């Protein structure tokens, strides 16, 4: 097991270094002057020149890259040109919100998607299957920003059930920061009012973010279950008088979820990227909205750090996915 | 103290389910002591590092300056200073400070603190320093007594007094305690407060560009006699998307939107029972810049052809819904120094064709493809480019609209070679003086800055603008600027479109709001909220 993890980590490192090189070069070759942006609208050319020198932007690009890699190795991602704080601390402050949102969305996608996929397969070519196929195609096709606005109009404006935006009501005091995860901190502080408020605020963003993943999981699970149902062991199980529910949930599903697990692994990275739009619409204060700001303002250090962070998350989730595959089918752990 | 955690998984699940099912928790701004602002926050909280409209909102509430702009039209009034004197040659300025002013840290403000604040601005040399760096060095700012500050300028500079409100006075005690390697504590003040203003920054409730809370400062030097029911807490919760911003105002989640509300949202908001749209004329002009060094823009007739080809009234009335006023001058038409008799350029494609023919006869390459660069995240800028594209096509000119982000657009203007054929931007009020507009836009010494990106050069205009800068007194300066603007308009270096009307969605529970173009109505000192 440990050898398997070490092999996978070893393979991930060159990919991450490649990502760093490509991102660094892309950020440097676009015609954007970070120093000018940092100096502000009313800055003189002398002020901009001073900042360019301070930030080392007047040095050759190779030298800049070597310095940057050295810093990254020490987990120093530099200072945001605008917030003037360390990028690492900005990310640390925002990552919990993104992870909470992503896990909630993933939980919705999995807990709703897998049963629906199984159900659709069991009702193959009947009306529930047709309805679910249409819904799952729509789920993939519908734009997140449109779905978000529809949810806001219905649940916030029309029915008044759920908050429109944000992570916590403006009039609600925040619990003391311990872990950075708002809900967890609320629980630790015994602040049930804040927990309830935070849960209220995450429902619409999580639903929006889960839509695409849910549709994919329904389709993959349906296809996997349909395939497995053709196997002889299923006919044998039926002939032996196994209860239908036991046969499906215990044996058929276990043999059908390999593709779904892979899909869930890919989805996780996709959800972090998809959060950019969802967080912006709902003003959910995670990495997504931070990234949008960084792109619009040309905050290079932030763009580099966030890209690398998403790369690391992708790599970690891929390794985790391989591990789960291994748990489902231990023969895979022995393969190089 | 909060109760420790003693709940099991089932109980937690129950609480979560109950919280998710409980309806009716959507209205966030109903508390009469808390004002929820949906306006953008500045990039950080240090008023000596950032200088833009969102920062003015922070400065006016959390900090004080020696003087402050108040009212509409703006008047500069004594604030931390009681009065000032200036030498006959305009070189020595002395400000007498108000006694007994306390910073939020409890310490008393003295002239040494004012000296420190101005030296910090110069030392950081970021945006707010732009107005002072050419005329002031640290050693020229002194404190002859506890309540007198003296500035000895390197050269006479009349806009100096207009720029004084730019500088927020900070407490050196808290800043110096957080300095590292002589960095003026710029990282610390980026996320904290060190002022004396009517509201105090709560650093624990700050996350860059996401949220900020301020609480009332009961000891503000002006007291609260003018407002018996002031707002106790300001909660800044910037809303990024326009559609969400409008919905948030309409369901009472926020008390105000930003000031760039699209015209098509006005009727919708005004139909609401809880919100309305406030319209205020501000000093913010919309310009299409032409790169005067690139052929054919180095030809006067070519520039005039372009100036006559923009559909001013179509843009203002049809696209902006009439929420702007046509301003044919290179400066807000509600500021002094405007030659009201000067005639601007009108939309006339016949004239445009005539000037185009003249330019071509003089060898100007009018048939080459052109580019206009706009901020791609700004609908209005994009629409202006598209409208111009359509009108120019009618006279046989091929214009391509190119999108970009603000940082890239301004970075491109560093040299005439990298500056595009044309680009679109606004010039807001940084300080109320012609220097803020024509002074910095058309004096050739500012070439290389985005404000002077038309790379216009006329020796006569340069001399007039420098004379205007060195002459004291508005009455003496006004005719100088009028003469300079007349000449600039004849030379037609740019296309001047409109002066802005600010549209801001406000909750009807807001009372006592006072508008000033500087800060664009973000000062909260006089505001109260109805229950």
C-alpha cells in the first residue's frame, strides 16, 4: 500500500513541476504590468519603476523562475499585489469555504446520483429511465450561472426560504476561528445559531455546484449497473432466491461503481474549478471568487499559487481515487 | 462564554436538518443599527497604499484628513485642521490643527502625527503619493509646534491644497509597533486600522475584498450631536454580480448597491416597496482616447473625422437610458475652468466623411484596420466600442473591438508604441481641481501614464497648464485653464463623451445621506436607519 502511494506521488511531482513552468511562463508573457497595477491609478512612471525593481520583475525570466521555485519549496507563495498579505495566508483563509462547498456539492451528487442511477438502470427503457436520462442530459447542459439565478429567484426572492448570497448573515457574528471551517468552528464554539445560518447559506450554492456532477454520476452509475445486470452471477443470484434489494445494493452495485468512482475523482477537481462561477454568483468567500479577482486585477502571485494548489488537489484526488479502486478491487494495488 | 460541545451525531444531524428546514431567515439588513453595504471594498485597507473610489469609502468613515470635501458641488472644509495659511509665493503652507482629537488607539493627535502620515505616504510612494512626489520631500514636512504643521514645497503648486484631503492622518504609535525592516507596516495596515474617523475598523472581521465590519467611534472629534440615531455598525458585504446585487437590494439583504447600476435596472428597483435608485451628478468623465502618435491619429483632420463619427446622443439616450449628461469638454462641465463658449464635436457622419477625405488627401492612412481597446468586464465600455464600430463602418472605416482587463489596458499605455489606436476609460475625481483632469491628461510631462495616453503635445498648452499649476487662487487660474481647454478642443486629441450620472440603489430605510462627488456618497456619519 505504502509503495503504491509513493509510486503515485512520484508520478505526480513531474506533472506539478510542468504545471508550474507552464503557468509561470503564461503569466509572465501576457502584456500585463503587475507593478503598474500594484502602484494604482494615480501612480507616476517613477513609482512604477521602483515597484518593478522591488518585486524583481526587471530580472531575466529564468532568474525569476528559479527564485520562485525556491520560495514555493519553502511554501512561500509571495505577497498578493493587492491585499498586501501573504498569498499562503489568503488561501488558507479561503480554502475551508471552498472545500466545504465542494464536499457538500459532492455529497449531494453522490447520495442522490447513485440511487437515481441504479433506479434508472432497474427501470431500463421505462418512463422513469426516460425522465432521468432527460434530466441528466439537462444537468450537464444547463449553465451554472443560469441555474443559480433561477434558484435565487425561486427560493430567495419568491418563497423567501433561503438566503440569496454570502456565507453568513451580515448581522450574525462569526464564531471564533479555530479550524477556519465556519461550520466546524460554530460547533466547537457551541454557536448553533451560526451553524444554522451557515447551513442555510450553503444550500443554494451547493445545489448549483452539484448539478453537473449529479447528472454525470446518474449516467455512469446507470451504465455500470446495466452492464453488470447482464452477468451470469446476477441470474444465478436471482435463481437462488436472493432478495432483489440485497442483490442490487450488495453485489450489482459493487461491481458497477468502478467507472463511477473514477468519475467522482475527476468531479472533485472539476467542482473546485466550477466553484469559480458559483462562488462569484453567490458571493461565497472561497478560492473561486479570490481567483476571479486575481485574474481581473492581474495579481500574478495569486494566479500562480491558486493554479498550483488546484493542481495539487487534482493529483491528491487522483491518488485517492486509485486507492479507493484498490480497496474495491485489491488486485489493482499490485499493479505498477 | 459559549457552552462546550456535548452533542452526539444524532443531535448534530437533527440540528443541521432543523436549520436547513427553518424558513424565513433571508432578510439580513433589517437591524436598524447595522448598515449593510453591497459596494466593493478596496484591495486592502491602507489609505496610503490604495487610492480609488472604494478606498474613499473606507477613508471617509475610518479616517480623518486635514481638510475634507463636503456637499454637492464639493467644498473643501476644515477637518482635523482648523485653518491654514500660505505664503505669497505659494511655497510655504501652514496648517493649524484642532486640539483634543483622539485616535482610535486613545492617543491624542499632534502635528508630529501629521508629519509622520505625510512622510509615510511619500515613503511608500504608491498611488496617493502621485500628487505630492514632484513637489515635496520628507524633510520639507515639519512640525514647528504641537499643533502646527508646515509644508515647504519645492515649486509653487496651486493644486496642493485640493490634494490635501487625499492623505488620511494615521497614528504612528500603532503603526510603528508593527513595522518590520522599515516597511512602514504596510502589510499590517493593509488589514487593520490606525485612524481617528467616526467608525473603527474591526480587524477580526476583515477578509480582503470579501467582508469588513466597522463599529461606531463614540469619541469622534465632531461628536454625534448632528445625528441622534447614527448607524452603530457598518457591514461591508460586496456583491460581485450585478444581478445578485439588485436581487439583494430588493430582498433587503443589503442597504446599498455600488454606484454603477445599469440603467435598465432603474425602473425595476423603483417599483420596489423597499428600495429606490438615487441619481447624482458626479465628476467622472467618459473618454475615448486616440493615440496621437500613430498615423492617422497624428493628423488633425483624421482625429476630427473620428470625433464626428461617434453617436453621442445615441449612446447616452438609447444605451445609457439618458442617465448621463453630454459633456463635450475634457473635464467635468460642472467644474470651474470650463470655457462654456467653446463648441464641442457633434455626431455628423457627413462632416466625418469630409474630414476623412481631407485627411486622406494629406496622406493619412484612413483605410487601415483600427483597434479600440475596452475593459471586457465592463458592459458600457464594450457597448461604446460596438456602437463606434457600427458608425465607422458606415464611412468605410474598419474598427475591431478588443477586450482586456484594466491592468493590461493601463500597462499598454506606458509607451506610444504599445498604446493602442484607441481605448476607452473614465477619469474620476481624485481631487477637485483641473489638474486632476486636463493638467495630468494633456501636459506632455505626464506621457507614460495612462491618464496622458493620447500622447498629445502642444507647447502652448504645456505652458498654460504649467502656469495654471503655479498660479494661486481659483479666480486667477480659471482663465488660464479656459484658454488651455479651448486650444485642446481645437486640437481634438481625444473624443470626450459624457459626465457621469451616478445611479445607486438604496434602501428606503436610509435617512440623512449627504452626497459629495468625492467618495460618491459613501460617508456614513450623517446616516441613520429607520426601523
